[in-house]
């Protein structure tokens, strides 16, 4: 099935199975069981179940199964359903047993779970910023300037908007403040990225529904979207929360296309590379929004000059291969997308292809 065909999935059972397999492939078997248990809700009279199986739209592109999974995990994090721990800890191997538990929990917490279907997951992950840092090192290695203006769309809580405040070890190449409480050291595969020096003149983001990491309730909601098996991700979110409380990331509540168009019309500082970046969010945009953003970026590229470069960095899922691919374009230099790396979706490893 092609990338476009997968994103066009309307069938709810088909979307559930695809998402469950995706979780399994990425080391979250318990989460896969919870997602697959959605199939057992087809005959339930719970309002949440009826809404799921009457889903209007592209159920996979909408990440509908992950919306539900976030709500279920929240019940564990709040202590309302401690028995869910047996699923995520691998102590409930039989899918039929998981099905029965999720059916019971859904009917018991119907009103509580329903609002989780209202919007897509907020899943920015600090581990992904290793890819961004490597891409910036690559750009700074004679392709653009080494000073960057970071503009992130789909920034969620601004976890990756704060990338300049993290310490990285990228296959032995280190960058970022040495005393940062956030140390990111993925398993590095392939050659090392360039050992360039980089600097951020500013870092800002936008999101249609930004999350305030300094608000306890909102921070817990963000944690709910983390797959429980990913204990390292939880530690990174805690570190990001601590940094946000020191200095809140600069986020603007705005539609992605509107924000990109606005930001790319601002006067650019000489000697600074302007960057539009995003991770695991492109699929949630409408075709129209994608086209508007692409048009705005191509226009910015056409205006770029050696002292005012422009770059586009994306870390998005290839829905045919399940790979998360890092692509970079920069101007002056043309529209060619350089496939620099493949990566684990939550930052466990990076396979560097760039050189």
C-alpha cells in the first residue's frame, strides 16, 4: 500500500490494525494490545465506542486510535485504573483478556474517555531533536551560516523548540550547553555528523493547541500520549518540564499555514539562517495547509541569499516503510531534499546517511 493510500484509510478496523502493528514495530507491545482491543468495542453501546466506529474522516490520518490510547494511559497515570499496568508490563499476554479489560474500562469511564477523541495527540519528543541538531550541524558545515533562527510548526509543548538548551552526543560529536539537565545521546549508526559550531539567535514555535508545560494538568495530558513502555521518554519529558519552568518556550497559538506565511514575510537578520522545522505532524495537516506551507517555503527559498539563507528540516514518517526520515532542503541551493538520516520515532537511535 502506498504512503498516500495508507493516509487515506477510512476503515476504522483497518486503521486500528495498522496503528497496532506500528506500535509493535516500535517496541510498545502493550500499547499495541490496547489499540487492537478497540476492535472488541464494535458491539459496545458506550458512546465512546459508537463514536469510534462511526468516525467521519480519515481515521488513520486523524490518529484516532492514538487519541483513545492516550485516554487509556491517562487513567493509569492518574491512578484511576492501576490494573492497566499489567498490560503495559507484559503480564497479560492473551489479547482476549486485554480486550475484556479495555471493554470494561471503556464502559466504566465512558464520559471520561470521550473528550480524548476531540483532537490529535500532542507527542513532541525531545529525543527527536538529536536529528534536528545533526541537520543543523550539517547545514553549518559550509552550506548555510552557523547561526539559526528556529521556527517550528506543530510545536505542541515546545519541547523541540527548546533544542538549543539541550546537550547532545551524536556518535561522539557533542554540542549544546554542557550543564543542561537534558542529555540526549541516541545510539548512533553510520558516520558521524560534522563537528560544526552552531548558535541560535531565537527559537519560536506555533501550534493550533499549544501545551503549557508549567501547568500540571496539561503536562500530565502530554505524558498520557507517551507510550508507557518508553520510560526514557518519560524522563526526558520531566527534564523538559524543569527547563520550561526556568524559561517558558515561546509558542504562539495559530494555524500552521497562517503562521508560516506570517513568519516568512518578516525581515530576516543578515548572517542568520531561517529554518522552518517540524516532526511527526505533517500528516495532521489538510492538503490545503500543506500546499500553502510548501508555496510559502518555495517563495522564501527564491528570496534567499548567501547572507540570508533559508532551510526546511522535516522528520516525518514514511508510511510505506514505517521509517522516520530526516530530510533537509536549503536555499540558495535548490529544492532538492537531502535524506540525511533514518531514526527511531522516539529518539532511541539515529542512522546517519548524510556524511
